[in-house]
C-alpha cells in the first residue's frame, strides 16, 4: 500500500542543505525548484503513525515536495527490503528498524553517505554513533526507544498489590507477578501477572544489556541462563501465558496489555504511542497505567538515585544509493527534519520517543492520557540504554542462532543448558569461524 503525502520544507533547513553536502559522485546538491517526490518505507501504517506524521510535518517552505509511503510487513521488513534493494525497487529513503542489519546494508553498499546531514544537526541525536563506520555516517536516527515496564494501576489496585517503585530486580518482578496472578484470580479476573511477548529480545535483550561481562560476539551465551530459567518458571506458574499459547493463538502485546489481560508488560517505549492512540479510539480499554524502570540484574542499579540499565536500538533513516541525483537534497533534508527539533516535537506529540528526546520531555508528558507520576517520568527519562544489536559483521548471524535458541527453550523442545550448548557450537561453526 502507498500513500502520497504533500510535505513542505523549512526555508532555513533547505538553505542549510542546499548545501555543502555532496553525493557519492561529489556533485554539490541543491534543493529542487520544481515538483519532486521521494518515497519512504514504513510498516503497519494503520497502527504506526510515525511515518505519516514525519511526512506531514515536513512542510514548511516547499509545498512541491511530496513524500510517498511504501508499506512493508513489520515482521518481514528486512527480508522484503533486502529483496527490493537487490531488485532496484526499494524506496528512496528506508528505515533502519534496528542495528541488527545495519552492517549488512552498509557493507553491501546499500546506504548513501549522509555525514553532511549528521554534521549539520544542531545537536547529536541519541544512537547516532551506531550508524557510523570509519568516520562516516550512513543513517540518521529519528527515534531512540528504551525498554521499560508498563503496568496497569487498576489491576494492581484490584489485587491490592503495591505499584512498582523503581527498586525491583527480576527476582522481585517474578515474585510480584505470581502474587498478582493469584490475587487477581481470587478477585474474579482472568488477567495474568505479566505478559512476555514472543520476541527473543524480551529475554535476550535484557540479559545482554544487564549481565556484567556479557558479550554477543564472544560466542559465550551462558549469561542467558538465569533469564530463561525465570521465564520458564513464570510460564509454569501460570503468571504469564506460555510461549506456545502466545504463538499458537497469535497473541499481540497491544491486546494483552491494552485489553487488560496482563497487569505488567516489559516493552519498548514505542508502545506508548500505540496505547495512547488505542485508548483514545476505544481499541484499548480505558484504565490508568504507569511506567517503571525495567527490573534489574541486581540491586546496584535500582532506585531513583541510580541509573537503571536497559536496552534498545535506535531507529534511523538511510538513503538508497540508487536514488535519482535530483532527489538527493530533498531526501537529506527529510532526514535532517526527522532527526531535528521539529521532527522530535511532531513525534512526541503522538507519543513516540524521538532521538532528540531531551528537547521534548515536557511536550511528551503533556499528552492526554499520559501518566503524570514521578516514577513514570523517571523511567522515561533516565536509563543506560545499551544496544540490542552491537554493530558487527557477526551480529545478524549470531542473532539468528539465538532466535532458534529462544524458541527451542520456551517451547520446551530443549532444556536451557542443552540449547545454550548447541547455540554456542553453531555460533562458532556457522558464524564466528565462517
């Protein structure tokens, strides 16, 4: 599905990008004087408003520039994008959904050098360094999500359980989840204490970020063990739906939390926008909710006087090197808008966490439906966010191996030790020594 959206370029931005910037052919770029359109990749356009919001917001000085959205399947985005790039049918500007595939795109010559855009930004957005190779920049982050804990205040109240206070380790989280499940059942609710979505990141992202000394590229995955043991224990206790139930019944995290099927859910801050939108439209139940820091590996990073450790890759925009030369300046101006203050404010207005988040915290918590308690503000603003996908030529291959480990363990087809051992052998033979 494609949508054409008229966009306008800011005069100051156009002037700054009209520019000293050069394309791969070192030909100076100038802003187009006549009508031009650029294409932009996106996914789940009906429920993911950021792409249309950015395109609509890109409209200050040049009404002749049109941004046309090309929709991809969210679950198969990189597979489809790789195929389109190979076929020469990819859009002019495409999203780096996370850092997992960035090395593959960059090393394959599928990203234009946009160092001039990065240098022209008034402040460095979060996650920019993840897109830099040998002193050059190949994508510009427009959002930087971090994983936090969403919780349903109404279900906590119904269970007569105290809200999260920022001091929780994972063991405390598991204890509370079991208590919530039992208390809610007694109160006549079918809700579980927590919901863990089916993605590998729900376990592995936290384990990699929080475990001292953990390294994806080391090929030693023993750091995963306690996180999987805890997840399995919660499944067995009935405190969260089993992996088999979630996959077979195609459970969505939006419905599990938004329809009050779970009292807690670790999830990325991107979900804030969806939850606000769904509650406003009636697609999610109306209830009070809050944010808390993600549970921690140990007590050393808990409490509001400490900085909680979590994970989250930036989401960036890159330019297809096969873009027509006359469109390059417009595409670069779009990247600069998305990463700058104007883009950040437009994203914050719909609940998306922009890469330039420092400029929009007040706007963010002024949104209708946002929680206003101090812990929610703390959880949103303060964290040590480590990359889920440390950039390396091995990352994509290792993550594919670990995805197999994830499904094997949580489905019960392999025990934790056996799955980790098999993954380490595969990582060595198929990835690290290949």
